[in-house]
C-alpha cells in the first residue's frame, strides 16, 4: 500500500473512532472520553508498531479496548509515526505508537492481556522501557503519568517503582547475554531443540542445581503461549509463599533471561523419579502401606494446589521424585495453570496437557478438577507398577490417542484391593462430575 493511501486510511480510522488531537501542534490523538489518570507516578505501557502495520495494530487495539476501556493516547498520523520511529521527537520516544495508562492495580493483568493479544505482531524497541517477557512490541516502564496531556514529560528514566506499586515479576528479572558465572553445567539431562534441562553446580553455595531453559517461540500454541511463558509461569508458582514453604514442591533458586531464552534454576533433589523406580522394579518391592504413604503425600500436595486455584495438569511418574525416606517432591510445573497471575496466561485458552496414561485430552479442560483423573491413574500404577511399565513400553510419540486408550484399558483391567479401588473410582467420579 502506498504511503499516501495508508496515511489517508489511518486518518479516516481515527476520525471514525472519534480519536482526535487536542491542538494542531500535538503529535498525539486521544479518545473522546476524559483521562482517567489519578496519580502523578505509576506504570505505563507502550505498544510499538512500524509504519506498515500501524493501522492493523490500531484496529486490533481498539477492538480489544471495547472490552477493557483502557485510558490511552495514540500517534496522530502515519507521518508522525515515521518521524517518531526515526528519533525526530527524541530517542526516548522511538517506538511509542500507543501509550496505555492501565489501572494501577491491574497492570500485570493488562500486560498479560496485551502480550498475548499482540504476540505475533512486529514492533521496534522502546529504548526507555522494558520489553515485557521479550515481546517485540509490548513495553512498560514506571515513571511520571501526565495528568494533563499538555504537560511536558519530565520523567526520571531511572525512577524505581514505589513500595505501594503493583509488583511486575518480569521487572525484577536480570537480562543477560550468558549464563551467570556462579553456575557451572555438569551434565545434559535432556535437550530437545531450543529447550533443555541441565544438572549444574552453584559455585557460590557449592550445591548441585537443576537448570532448565527454553528459547522464545518454541513449542508455541495457537494462543501464543510458548515454552518461555511456561517457565516464567513455573517461576511465578514456585515463588508463591504457600508453595515455597511446602516441603513437597521443588524449591526455586533463580530465574533470569539470557538473550531470547528464559532460565529457571531449582534445587537438586537427591532421589529417584517414580518412573525410574517402576522401570527398575523398586516400586514392586514397596508394601501397600508404603505405597499409600506416597499416594497420600501426592494427593495432599495436588489438592493443596487446587485450593490455591492451580491445576497441575501433568500428574505423572516422571514429575515425582522419591527420597530415601519415601518423602515425595513434585517437580516440573510447566503445564500448571491458575485462575490469576502469570499462570493464567492472560485468560487465553490453553491446549490440553499431560503425560500419556495420566490424562484424558478429550474432556480434560472441561472440568476444573482434571487433576483427579491423573491422581486416579497415579494410584493405579503405584499399586501395579508392572502395568505402568507394560503401558509405556507399547507407546511412543506417534501413537494415536485412540490406540493409547485401548492399551491403557488392557493394562489396567486387574482390580485394585477393595479399599484402594473405592478411592480410585471416587477420584474418577470427581473428575467426571
């Protein structure tokens, strides 16, 4: 599209939506309703755009804003956007196509909504701001809020958030270009494409650690959720006081960015996964009371998450480590979701997730108590680990779910002990209803 045609369409678009400049010299246009800013300082958000996608992004934002009614200003013309992005109005203004003044108690929620809404759009860096979760066009900063749009922005670029400002987890994360010098990689535990798990050593504490990382846009869902987002979500969950103070969840140590990757560091747990114990025949050697001791810990831990509004969604033998005294630790919260915060993923619809044999992707997301199905299968395989080994030996990544269902039925046909069987079916009943 020619620049002249684009400029005309953009001008018509603003006029139709009653978005106008307040003076002939102003480079910004404002919606018809009054500014709702009530403080001198706070968080503000910038949506970046290039000339060629500015109209599309403006249209998308106004469509979204019909629901959220955010206070904002937008560049008044394509010509002014071009000058803005070239630094004509100062280098600190580059990239600030739309400025949003979110309610100061809903900044994180607003960032999350915008991040996923504009996930696939292209922008340019806003030099004075932080890129939200490595986004190319959603930026944010704490600073002056202009109560009067005619004022000159005299913000302090180094201003830190006040104590009563909403906490933005992304703001506190370090942005690095290499692994911090205190972490030493000892062994590659798992690596698949641009994601992996390492056994490491924290030289500062002389303790082993687990280091997970993922690169942006890997394992991307239609909703815009990628593996980076899942690691950041994991960090958010593990940093909750109710989680940090519970001995049955892995302990978080560190979270940071390295270029376009997120790194998550957690404690090294001296023990074995239930998957390893099943394959080695160790689970067969446990008494029924020992197995119930493990299950009761698992049930209590998952139920606790559910009470906090969190669905774990990946109950499996691979995500549970058992220590020498049969104490249980749950690891890998990547697919957990919650009713609020980062693990809510901006309210986007998430794909069904889980480990084969422990989840039902057809109906899982229809119910808030989907973890109950996983707990039921966990209980069955705990009492009959040979059935688990038989099941996983017959499936691989290319096995269809209909075939998986048939195999699962064939290996779980032996009845459980009476009292255990009652518990098993009660969990399935809770899941279904």
